[in-house]
C-alpha cells in the first residue's frame, strides 16, 4: 500500500510503450500533485504525445503502472479515466466546429454534472427527463456547472468570454487552443 502523500494526484510509474520495435516511451516515471503545473519538454519524436495517449487511456501501456489518486488507471477506457477527473487536449486542436464556445465548454462540464449522483457515466434517459420536466434539483445542478464554465472562460480574459455565442470554427488557432484547455479544465 502506498503512503497517503504519494497516493494523491497522477502517478506514472516506469511506463513503457513500443510501436513495432520503436521504443516511444521507455521507463518513464512522474508524479503530478494536485494544483501543480508541470511541463514535459523534449525533441520531436521523444514520446511526449505517446505519453499523453497512455495517460488518457487512448493507447495501452506495455509495462509499468498509471495511478490516479492511488487507484490503478492503466487498462481503463478513456471515458473511465475522464470520469476520474482527468481532462486532456490534443497536439492538433480538436474543437467541435459547429458548436458555440459556450456549448463547447459546457460539454466539458458534463461528467461533473452527472457525478453529483454518484454516477460516473452518462445516463441520457435520466438527464433528458430531468431537463424535459425542468426539475429544480437539476436546474440548480446545471447552474453550478454553468458558473464553473463561466469562470473557466474568464480565465482567458476577453479572448473567449465575449465570443461565447460564436461558433468554435470562427476562432483563431490560438483561441481554439484556449477553448480546448477550457473544455478540459475547470
Ligand atoms: N501510433 C503509432 N504507431 C507507430 N509509431 C508511433 C505511433 N505513435 C508514435 N509513434 C512513434 O513514437 C515515437 C514518439 O512519437 P511522439 O509522437 O510521442 O513524439 P512527440 O514527443 O510527441 O513528438 P513531437 O514533438 O513531434 O510532437 C516516434 O518515433 C513516433 O514515430
Ligand atoms: Mg507530440
């Protein structure tokens, strides 16, 4: 069993990943603590994106372990890792072009919206009925997430907040990155 101080946060332990003989990630370890900002730097092909793919569950590790708040996360599907509170962005921005900036960030709040019930996966029927009947508990829960979305967009000053009704496709490259970060965080 791990000591409590080591259990919190995101731990990568001696993780390796090869693609047909190419050692993309070789025995990498790191520990991200809550609230910490860490940069991963390295030359082209060093394995940075591969490590992100492994940490978010898109690719499977060959060896080692990944832990989120002390629980094994390697082997989990990406949506299960997301439900643990792990958000990510992509090297080439992936926004939903036809959605507004506001709706894009609300999508990022979806798991938190549903997590309050002890549920970690999306339950479309329950959500649809709550919206249709305008249930007060649901409206309060949505308002809480809208407040987080607003605060998250405002982290970028006037880059995104005044444009929140515009489609994501209208944003500059830099603002698309900001939108992706806002969607992943908060
Ligand atoms: N899906 C894959 N199939 C085969 N090889 C891959 C795959 N993904 C990554 N690689 C190889 O793994 C190595 C690490 O690539 P990766 O994209 O992780 O590097 P990076 O550090 O993100 O580079 P960059 O700075 O260019 O983004 C490279 O040799 C790459 O060609
Ligand atoms: Mg990369």
